[in-house]
C-alpha cells in the first residue's frame, strides 16, 4: 500500500501543505518539487475541511516543526485525531534542506522538506521529536508562563528601584521577597511592593517613610508596585498548582525521590521533570543503549553511551563540536535552556558555598582527585572539584559548565536505577 507523507509549514493563521507519495520518492527532489502543488489553508472550519480533503485517506503521516507551538497546536490537535503526526526538530530540518541543496527558504520549500524528511527517515523514530505526556505538557506550559512573567517583571522592578532612589532611598536597594505567611489563601505579594501600592499596612515602612530624605512616592511608583503585586500573585498561584500536580501524580514519585536526593530545590524539580519524564524515552528496549565503536582519533574500540548522550543533549548539557584544521570550538546549542539554567542555579546554591553542601545528598561511586575509588555525597564531590579547579585559576563559567555535565550524568544513572531498577553503572 502506498504511504503518504504530508509536510505542513505552519504560519500565523494558516498552513502550507505538501503531499508526497512513497511511489514518487525516487524522482530527483528538485524536479519533484516543481511537479507538486502547495495549497494554503486558513485556520478556520473551511480551511480545515479543505486540508482534510487534500490529505485524503490511507496510510498517512503528517509532519511539522515544533517551533511556534501556539500556532501549530490547533493543527496538531485536529489532525492528531485522524492521522499519525510527527514533529521534526528545526535544526535537523535545516541540515536536511542543505542535503537536498534547497537554497531558497519559503513556505513551499519548508513544506516540501518536512514531507521529504519524514519519508527519508520514516523507519528511524529517534529522528523525530517525541510528544510530551499530557500532564508534562501542562507543566511545561506553566514553566514557560513563569519564565514569561519573570521577564515582564524585571524591567518594572528596575524602573521602580530607580524611582525609589530619589523618592524613598532608604528602601531602594532593599531585597524583596514574598510574604512567608502559611495561612490558607494568604496574599503572598512582597510586603514592600504591597505597602507602596497601599494594599498592606506595614508599620516599619511607615516609620521609615516619616523620616525619609526622599521627595516622596508618586502615583506612578504606586501603580508599578501594584503591577508587581499582581504578577507575584499570579506566579504564586502557578507555582502552587505546579507543586500540587508534581506532588500528587504517582508516576512522579521516583523522580521526586531522586531529585530530592540531589538536593534540587522544589521549584526547580518540575523543570527537570518536564524533560526527563519518562526516562524510558531515552532508553532502548528498557535499557540504556551502549555500543562499541572505534574512536576516530585513537582507533581503539570504546563504549558509546548513546542513551546518556540523548539525556544530556535534552538537558542542554551536551556540547557540540566544530573543528576545522587547527581550530576547534565546543558550544552547547541543543537542549533545554531552562534545564541548563536550573543546573547552574543548583550549583550556585548547593555546590559552590561550602556551608550549603548537604551531607545527606545522594551517595555516588566516583574517584577522588588522586584517582582512588570512593563513595561520597554528590554535592560534596562536586564541591571538591569546584574548590580544586577554582584554586587553579579556571574561569568560573567553565567550572560550572563542567560540574553541570558531571551532575547530569549522575542524575541519568540515578533515574535509571530508581525508575527502571537497573543499577547505576
């Protein structure tokens, strides 16, 4: 039976479609491109009906890019009810376009390359981006929303602090935190912002304000403080809902146990979970995939831990190499930037300060700085590496990146051990 591959290039309010049959894939790609039609369908009932008629029936696979998911989501949900839908990483699609020697980039060539990529790698499922579990998708949406609110909040805070420098300088540089009230439905907005916005009475600020050398608070500053209170309340509500989902779903318990043993903060854990769950996605036949291949430089057989590499890449802790002649560059261009940020924050809080390194963090099998095998808490081990490298003058950014990579490897092995019952190796 002929298999049909549909490529959809998603625009803001429409899609451009390309239809390839497995029978005509032997035709030279550029010649095939000029023989095809590329209809556009609007994001409305008539457009959806027209797209379904264009696709037709049979053994059909629909492919699109995961970029611009807010625009693609409606098409994924509608087509996912009827066909198999696959997602193609935009960097992989870019490489495939170069292989096809399609120098022009427009909606038509995008749709064609999507369909051709899908047909070319039809039997290689790892070449496609996996769909997230429904609950994970919800968590990911909440995480992205929190990041957005943080970005919105920062310029308002900066503007307000600049105004406070001449209106109420005694509190202009004061560290602001949410209220720590444990009462049910308590307003957790920071006391200083709430006081400036006249939403709370805080006697200590009243006393300071009576003696201020500043010019006095303006209505503009009070409105800014009110906006910040609204943002903080929304963020607190999202974090509360995230914590509830993370705490109550029984599938997350082994993941939570491992992340707790690494001393990851509770707010950070859902970020890592959103990429790491389920850990089985990184395995092959329920086990970590390890192959033996000849080293390109040494020529000796070495073990390649492919599952671990996939996990590190997804976490944003796998550098890509660019080498030409005597030049060699390594940079991280793949994976979750939020996870990478979460690892760095964890290192900054739990590893770098000597007093903050938890003695009760997960025990790992490793070697000390002299190469002797030891078992010690992960945070203590990373802390010793940090102290040693810092004393030798290595750049702090490079040290943190190295520690994050080491921690990511241990995290993968711990999750495989806890979730799948396969002992860490």
